[in-house]
């Protein structure tokens, strides 16, 4: 529900999604009420959605906070479904793209900071999979966490003043089965 509404899902689509994905039957009124209550909690989101729709309609693209461009030519289509899809992407792309930008930037910084002790294997959505020299795990992982949560370097590099904390969870072990590396327990 949260991601759907953040990315522009309407009440009708929410109602269908609840039924198909979770077997939850909602009336049209209930779906509408859920959506209304969500936006009461986040009253600036509809304004931002509208700004994104106007921007993409005028320019044919949107940008992530660091400036990466996503072109959405379907916004000019005569087909309402294609236009609506482009509008949803105009809302979704800056958010998802920002997460991707941060993830890639963190992977590059980790790789450059620890060239002999860390090997980046992959980035997946909001994760960086890496191999860390076992003899240095206890020393390096707190530094990696600090490096990845550093909002100031993002501002210095891209001019983006991130308004929320960046919180990084580090897991140690096989991909998908790692255990949380708890810094507080080690101090």
C-alpha cells in the first residue's frame, strides 16, 4: 500500500492489488478511504505528484536528485493508458533512481577506499554484495557503514542535501542468508 500510493496508485488499482496479491476484499469506498487517510499522513505527496506530472508533460523527462535523466516519450501519446504509465514513471523514477544512484555511489566509494580488502560482486536494488578480506571484517565493516551513511559527501559531490538519515544494515554471510552485523554488540 505504502509504495503504491507513494508512486501514484489510485484507489481502484489499490483495491484490485489488495484482492489479487493478498486476498483482501475492499469496497470502492474502503479503498478510497485508505488512500485518503494515507495522504492525510503525507499531505505534501499529492502536491509533489502533481509537480512531477506537470514537469514530465512539459519536458518529456524527469531527473533524479543528482541529475540523472529519465526520458518518458509516452507522455506525449494520444493513448491515455500510455500517458498514465508515463505519469506514474515520472513519480516513481526519481525515487527509485535516487536509491540506485546512492547504491552505486556507495559501491564506488567502498571499492576505491578498500581496493585490496573489498571486492564488489554486485549491486541489487538497495544492496551492495561484496567480499571482504576475512581477517579485516571487524575493522572494515564499521568503516563501510560509516562511508555509506555519509550524507555530507553526497552533498559535497552532487549538491544534494538529503533530508533524511541514510541507514545502512550490514549482513555477513551468504547472499540472502547473512546475519546482521551489529556494531553496538561489538563495542
